C-alpha cells in the first residue's frame, strides 16, 4: 500500500505580527485548529492543519493575515 504525499497547496496564509492586534477573530473562525499561539505569545498558522479555506483571512479586521504563493 503506497503512502500518499501531503497535499500541495498553491498558496499559504501567514500572519503579519506587526499588524496583528491579537483579537482572536482568526482563531474563532478556524474550524481546523490551524491557528495557535506560539512561544512568543503571537498568533500563528499551523500549515499542517490549515486547509486554506480563507475564513481567518476574511475574519481579520486589520488585514494581518496575508495570502502568499507557495513555491
């Protein structure tokens, strides 16, 4: 039985820490557990569990979440 490779997405989401005001809107919108608070007490996106649905991107009131092309 062959092991399937992880899904290759065309883009990823990233959080610009300078724009993030830690309001938790992204975390509340995420249905996949993709948003977490890292060791530096900033919100971040776990790309392993992120499904690239865009809910966090649309929920962010400051535009801190950006969509970046995946190489």
